[in-house]
């Protein structure tokens, strides 16, 4: 965790990909663990496919900051195409990491990040979600990758809390719970750190 006991995460995605949902779910689970949390989207002209940004602050102490996150510890990129027109590494702290949804390796992605020399992590969220859920829902795998890479929550406790959350949300759809849990575990195993 960052030196001030607060971790800040910035999410980049497109409308309809679930970046906002993943951000809010992370805040819910961190709250269940007794942490002080913020999870909020930044809205522009909201439409399917439009770039969106969402933010998490997770802290051991009450947080009085109520602004967007300009110097995140971690950046999660849910849609690789955003690398071409959004400065995803802007303000990213030197000791932090960027986590990108792509079938490419961290080394391949580094070439597209305009000189970013910090940690680059990749995960093929599309393939994993299609294998485990039957559809492309990149937010669930990217949430798992964010937790694994950041270490902001202990993995086993995160999985236990999120399963509880899913049981309430999808009480009448046990297959959805099973698929999402499989997605989370597979993503944590497969995220590549470079």
C-alpha cells in the first residue's frame, strides 16, 4: 500500500464495458473489509462506446479528498483501443503499475505507452470472460487483475467477500455466481506482470 495508507486507482474504459461497475464493486468489497473507500465515475457525454473514467480511493483512514485522481498508484485500462487517444499513464506514480486488457505481453504493450518505464501488467480479459461467462465482460477479469497487482485487498478475503456480494445480487442465478467466481480466479492466475 502507498506510504500514506491510501491507494488510488484510475479506470479507463468505454461506456457499456463495465468499468464503472467494477470500480463500484471494488469500493463495496473494500468497504466490507472495513476500509474507507470512494468509488465514482467521471461523466462526459455518456453513450455506448464513449471513453469513460472512474476512480477508487481505498484507505485505512478517513479520506477528506473529494476530487478526481490525478496521480494514481494504479491505472486499469479496460479497452486497449484507448491507448491510441487517451493519455492513460498521465500522472501515474513511478512506483505504480498500469494494467491493460490485451492478449499482448507486457513487453509488447510497453512499446505503445510512450516511454512509461514503470510496471506494465496485461490480461486477456476478453478471452477469459468468453471462456468462463460465454460473453465478453471485461470488467470482472480486470477487477481481479487490479486487486492482484495492487495488493490493496488480500486475495482470499476479496474472493470471499465478492462471492457474498454476488450471492445477494444474483440470488436467483447461481450459474452467474459460479461463472464470475471462475473468471476472477482465472484472471488472478493469468495476469502477467512485466
